C-alpha cells in the first residue's frame, strides 16, 4: 500500500461533515498524528477527531480545491483554496481562503500535518466592524 495521494486527500477532506469526520479521519491519519494549524496544535488522532467534530458543528459547507502540489517519498506540500460557509462566521456567504498543507507520512497514513492560512481573513475579517478596520489597514500597507 502506498501513501495517500494528494487528490485522494482533498477528495476525502471534501467528504468530511459533522457525521463523517471520525470515520474519514481514521482512514487518513496515523494514531500518533501531530496536527498544527493557526488555531491548534494537536497530538493524537482521538484529539484530532474531537477538534474536527467541534469545528464542523458550525460548518454549512466546506470545499477544497487543489491548486498545486509537490510530493516526495514521505511528504507532500499542497496548495489549496477553501470555500467555506459557516453558521456563525458567514451564514449567508462563502469565505474564500487560500492555504498550504504540509503532510508527512508513516505507515501510509498522515502522521504530521501543518496548515498555513490567514486566520484573520477566515475569522476576524468576518466580524462586521473589525473586518472593515482590518481591510482598511491592509489597504494602507
């Protein structure tokens, strides 16, 4: 068996929702996964499943599109664009977010994932007054 392909990873991520996260994450991630994103640093698949179950409670829809990838024997770097609709952050519109995931494999499963994306664009800019201030500041830089 070989490592999960980049396109299979994105396909599986697109299949995740509040009720499917546990079974999909068991198929993708090693029990000793280290997962890092701008919000959390998690060790262990059980904790990762808890994290996904919590964040997907508010997700109305989430779709990833692979923009490009680089793969070596035991690691991949994926550029992606996410289209997210969230009950709290943006209930009536999609949030578009670009990011990169660095994946490392062990036993043909992902044992390390680090996600890079702009947390401000995903969360803070969605708050009406704060978002306007942040966009104004970005426009002046």
